C-alpha cells in the first residue's frame, strides 16, 4: 500500500464516509509529489513536478525531462486524462 492509495480512498469517499469540506482541506495540506520530485508517468515519460494542483494532488503540473519546455497540467490536459504517475524516480 502506498500513501497515494490512501489519498485515492479518501477522495473517493468524499461526501459518503468523509465530509467534503474536510477532504478539500486535507487535500490542500498534503503533497504526495512535492515540487521538484522526479516522477515516472504511465505512458513511459519521466517528468518533474513543477506545481501542485489544488483540485487534485495526485495530478500535478509537470514538465517533461526530455523537453522541459513542455508543461503538462495532468488534471486539465485532455491528452493526459488516462496518464497517471506510477511512482517517483530516484535517479536518472
């Protein structure tokens, strides 16, 4: 079990098991992928977390290691709806 599994459970239970306002407050206080973290994406890309996404901490704004000029909002970019972070990359 990973910390992100717990976050997904809490988000999925918002409004049923957990109060929505409390869940929103909780999500603003956590950072499963801190700014500067190097992460592996499910499409094979390696990216660096550039900014947190208040709407969903599991889907930050990242830039690609192969092309740092490409910024991707994993929450809003339709091309990345099916792409998830599979883990952090320790060394490149």
